[in-house]
C-alpha cells in the first residue's frame, strides 16, 4: 500500500501539505474504486461487433437524414480530429471525420495535399461519439483501452444519433451501442 506523507519544510508547510496530500490520496482512491467497479470485459462483449452492421451512412449522408431528435443510425467514419486529439482521455469517447472517397485510395495519393480532399473535408460534418453504461453515464475508460483503436482507424458505429442544423458547427452527436473496427487496408 502506497502512503502519502508530508515532508517537513516542503512547499506549503507540514500540516497543510499533509491535508492536501490526504485529499489527493482520497480522490485517487475514489477514482480507482470507480475503475475497479467497471467491468471492461463485459463492456467489450456488449459493444464490440464482430460483423459490420449493414446500412452504414457516411457522415455527410447522416447529416442529411438526422434531426435534432435522437434516432437509430449506423455511421462509418475515420477516427480523427482535424488537427486535434480525437479522444477524450479517460472516457469512451472520440470524434469521427468523413472517410476519403474513391480517388483518395489510389497509390501515392496524399489527402493533405489534394485540393479536392481538402474541400470535401472542410464542408463535411464531424461526429462526436460516446459510449454509455446501463445508467446512461459515459463509460469511465479511454476508448483506446476499451476498443484497442487509434487515430486514423476506420470504424462503423451503431447507435442513436442526432444533428441540429442550428448549431454553429456541423456536429453529429452519436451515442454508440456497438462498434466494428474495420481491418486496416493492406
């Protein structure tokens, strides 16, 4: 068992430092208890889909179909964040960007240098994806650890989505109840 103690003469003084260390230890212990109660294997078993769900829509097509009220949908996208980290640390959440179209799969093609890809990406929506537990709370584990995913991977998400065109940026909000990770292209 690790013990936290104040070192006399340390910054903040003995008693105050000891109280701060004790509070930090209590918070860390509580966080560990929450993680200990979370059954990772059960969550994976419930959420990871061996087969790709049928009828997956691109983010652009989903934007046209969805309304501000949640409805069932299957989306396909690439984990990405347009220059930002797509993952929320410690949460089963990430962002999806639009998949490249057919011309982008040609050998030697670089989407970052292609004016057509840049234009398409700039006008496409993004999807904010989260996975929740039975209680409706976001799962307290990083999506990378839960699903073994990384930035740049293509995934198909089944869940409940909504899109509100009145928002300033085009974001599809998706609460996933299943994820299929596509095998990497060779």
